[in-house]
C-alpha cells in the first residue's frame, strides 16, 4: 500500500460521478439529441458551444468518446 | 379545464408510480378533481399501489378501442372521492395505444377534471412519448445516481421537443422530483448532492423525497403514502410538492445555477 492508494481509498465517489456526468451530458445534449425528432431541442442546446474537456488537464484521466474517437 | 401532468423519468424503478399515486391522492385531498392514467401497458401497477387491483373492469385500451366509455373505465377511489384511476391494460397489445386514441381520452377528461396525471412507463418508446405528449407540466423523477440522472437529462430533451407544447413553440413546465434520497449518504459523499443534481439537470426542484420504509409499507397495504402514512417524511415531502404545484412559482434554480448549467444550457435563455 502506497500513499497514492491511501488517498484514493479515502476519496468520496460522488465528485467523480458529478464530473463524469458533466462531461457526458455536455456531449449528449449536442449529439444524442441530434436525431431527426430531437432536432428542436438539440438546436437550442447551443451547438456551437466549445467542448470543455476536463481531460485536457493531464491530472484528470477522463476520456471523452466524442472528442477522442 | 384540467392541467395535464406527466410523471416521467426515462430510467425504470425510480419511483414514478409511487409518486403518481402520492401526488394524485394529495391533490385530490386538497379538493381537486384528479384522474390518474396508467400508461404502462402490459406492466400496470398503479392499480396495485392504489389498492384498486380487484376493481379493474375496463382499461385505457378498451376506451381507446371504443369497447368501453371513459366513465365505465374510471375507478373512483374509496377513500378520496375526487380521485380517479384509469388503469392500463395488462394483456393487450401496445399497438392499440395510438396517438389519436390518447388525444381523444385526454380531451374527454380535460373537461371533467382539474388534474390529469399520466404515469409514464420507463424508457423512451411509445408509451413514454404518448404519456408526455399532452403534458402542460412534467415531474421528472430522478434518483441521485448516475444512470438515473443521465436518463432524466434525455427525457428533459424530449419534453422540449416531442410534446405538443414544444411543437407549438411553448414550454412544458418542468420540475425535478428527487426521490429515494438518503441525506446521510450524500453527506458522506457516496451519492450526489442535491445542488449537483440541480446544477446538472438545471430544472427547478419540486421536492426531495427521502428513502423510507413507509413507502414500501403503504404500497403493501394498497395506499398512496400520502394517505397510508400521512405524517411520514415522504408523505410530508409529497404534500409540500403538491402545494408548490398548485401555485407557488419556483425560483430556486435561478439562484442555484452553477457553471455547468450556464455553459451547457439546454435552451438558450
Ligand atoms: N422514497 C422511497 N423510499 C423507499 N422506497 C421507494 C421510494 N420510492 C419508491 N420506492 C420503491 O422503489 C420501487 C420502484 O418504485 P415505482 O414502482 O414507483 O417505480 P417506477 O419508476 O414506477 O418503476 P417502473 O419504471 O417500473 O414503472 C418500489 O419498490 C417502491 O416501493
Ligand atoms: Mg411505474
């Protein structure tokens, strides 16, 4: 057991859930909703909004399927 | 003229039927005329939660097909006389649930009731889209858990695009009902906090329904929790939700809007 795993065990999981959801939904609002019938909603979901990618920061190992296919 | 309220979620088992029964009973207890419609064709449960399972003669599909009149199919509650239930069909084919048929049923009920509450099935298929189709108000039932939140987000997108209101350029009034919430677990960081869920979904909060054994106890007895256990924490939360639905304008979300909801607004404000 090293220092890293000690900290990891003590980290609560809810903030991770929040961060994962934010990344996922930012994309699903522009992509998943983009089917023909959801068009109205997807259009209003700011399609031009740039992707805020937490994984641009090297310390956060989050991957994003839409940006890094 | 009734308000049509859909209780929806996307994800299954989060508490839609429990909430439909509790909200419906609470609204009726306040003197409103309420009709609850079970849209879960093939898997009806609202009759059971209401303790009316042995009184079902005709159902929604019978009415749509013209086998029965709406008055014959509606079951009047024995405890609250302004509360009525239109059960789903347990056996019939879902194909009979038509857009036109549902429209006719809703229009017929609008004249006679103050509230029509549609208990949506899980998923995003026909039953769910038809349950929300005529809605003026939507209660999005969500558990503080990743898959439920994701599915709620999808449902909110559908409320903004697939409902009649949306097609007419209007908005369905959306409310978040956070159910099965365990405050102690949220405090320990095991489940998402209320603020986080609100920031992500960015619709106003109607109420937080705590996780409680009283819900199970009431459904065992065939009573909505607001009738079966009116002083319990979940019942009080549902009663509070009904007070909000009946009038107060809700402003919380404006105050609580965080960075995420600002950046990724579902609708350009
Ligand atoms: N606040 C609560 N506390 C404890 N248990 C609850 C609570 N709300 C709902 N439940 C339980 O969760 C289960 C699912 O509830 P319910 O049937 O209302 O969900 P649903 O969303 O209608 O499901 P479905 O998608 O299958 O229609 C039931 O066993 C119910 O008793
Ligand atoms: Mg249900």
